[in-house]
């Protein structure tokens, strides 16, 4: 399976609110573009935090035309270089820094009026790229203006899921007291907990494990809204969502109201579950999760919810069963979608390492760099692939003892060509055969030159 370009995944995450819309109303595109351009982003390989409206719009059209492949970057010959003369660059940056509300047109007019440039000599795109490179291209308007916020509810179950993590209790794991974290995926329309689990961390791997179980139990959501944490920005999670056509959308930093229903679930969980939690009855993490799942299915999902006009989350969810996106034929290939691919250099003995263990791969890969395909949830190695996702064979755990009696592959020596006119030993003054272009080497060429002259 070919890896998705990380830059393409980032661009798709920016387009989340646009890509998830089935239809754009009149004027809605520009409104969403303005909102997206006003947000801060962790832009890969850049110190900038803002994107221009035109940039996001171009990505959107590329995505609509070519899918995620259209979002992969195409390197320009003049990448990273501005063709504007350095003194003019400094003047443009100074004008923008002096008044951040100045538009590109106003900056251009200022330089023309002051005589620094000739009219029509600077393009808007050139100025825009320069401002972007220095993180100065951002929306006009005062940050003190109040922002409009509206309550909303998804039209049907499966339309929007939320993901979040909260701190959990202490649990004995392998004889040690460990803190655990509650990873939850939550349906907006029904308030159903599609899946939740206590994990030893809050990493991308933990979130992917919960997502996999949620999909198996409740189908595929159209949108998954998460915060901006590093775990949710992992390329593996972004790739899974892209392949399953789940639009991964990131909440703006410091805007928890975007996941208000999930925060309300956390309060309910603390009041009803953690307040009743008796650590003396829990012997392991599995034991704790068994109690969590029993409480969710038997208590929370069957309790009338005030936000659902007295309906239970389970009953509200069941109303929309015909509209749930099922896995269908993709269920058979779900596991490979959650595999991770890790670059490894194959040693001379045909082995690679993973989690402190060595695995044998096809011997002809020795000395090459390959992608090791692993199932991180099971801690197992599946096989090896090349950079384009083509399978190169299996990977098996090294058994050094069994290798003592293993038959080694040996290269076969080149066949000799001893025929009547070949290059056999010279005897009786016979002239050696003439080397053909296919079997020529320095010795044969010397023999041919020497005996050819002598014979003449």
C-alpha cells in the first residue's frame, strides 16, 4: 500500500470543513476560506502559522479534481526564492509590519507613490508569496471583534464524531501502579459513545486503536472532529481517515466550545462512573475496561438524555441505522489500513529490527532500505514493501538456532564457453579464438590484438 504524502495529508486536514460538505451554498466557499485563513496551523517544514485564502482555495480545487494525489506538492524551480529585488523586499515587509491591516494593493500603491517602484512592475502574487514566506499574510480585521458562535446538532447519527482524551484513575499494570487515560469517540446527533477505552497513554496509536473498534461497532462517520494535539496530527491517523473517506477536522486552539457535547459526557462520566470506582475490585487494565464497557452499554446508553428530549442515546442512534455508512466489502481489508510502515535498513544477514527483536526478510534485500509493515496493535510484523507500496515478501522472526542447518543460497558461477574455437588453453601453437563483443575483456582483447598482428 503506497504511503500518502505527508504534505498532502496536512493540506487535506486544512480542507476538512470544505471537503466534508456535500454541497456549497452561494457565498459559502469564500466565507469558509476566510475562516480557514484566519486560523493558525503547524505548517510542515515552515515557521509560518497562517495560510492565504488563495492558497487554500487552490488546494480545494486540486482536491476536487484529482483527489488526495492532487494535494501532493510540486516543487518549483524557484522554490523559496523571491524574484523581487532585496531592497524592494525590505520595503514591502516594512510597510506590512508598520500597518498589518494594509492589503497587497495598498502596499503596492504605497511603493509606487513613494517612487520606489514603477507602476505595474510588481505583481500581486509576488507580494503575496513574499508576505507568506515571512508569516505576514493574514486576514484583515480587529481581533477584538466578537466572534459569532451558534449551537448546532448533527442531522443524523454518524454525521459527526468527536474525539478527545481525559485523565483517568490509577491502575495496577504488571505489578506497577500506572496512570491511565480515557480515549473516547462520541457521536454528535445521538450522544452515543461509539467506543471508549482506558489506555496507558494518549498517543496516536491509542487513538487509532479506539477508532478501529468504533468503526467495527458503529460504521464510518462522515466527519471526525478532534483537537490540535500532536497525536491527532500523526500522519498514520490522517492516512487512515483519508483512505476511509472520513473528513478529519481540527478544532481551533483554545476553543473547547467546539466539542461541548463531549465535555458534557466527561462531566457525566466523572459524576457517575469515577465517583463509584472502587480500585480494590480492579486487578488490571482489562478489568477496568470491562467495567467501562458494561457501564456504557447498560447504564449510559439506556438513560434518557435531556438534550435528546428524553430519548436515550441508544434509541436516538437506532433511529438513523439506515443512514449509517457501513464498512461493506472494506471490512475484509480494514486491518491493513491500520498497519504502520517504518523505514528499515536491511543488514547483510537479511534481517531488520523492530521492538528490540530481529526479523528475517528476503535475502536479496540485503543492503537496501525498505518499509517494514507492522501491526502496531498486535506488536507483530507483517511483511516488507518498497516505497511505492509494492510487497517485497514476508518478514519472519529470526531463529538463529534453526539457521545452523539452513541451506544457504549461493550465486552460481558463470558458465565456461570451451568450444572448438573458444578460449581454451593454447596448445600446439594454435591461435586462441577471437573474443566477441559479448564476452570481451582486457585479456581477450590483448590476445586478439597480439595474435592478430602476429598472424599478419
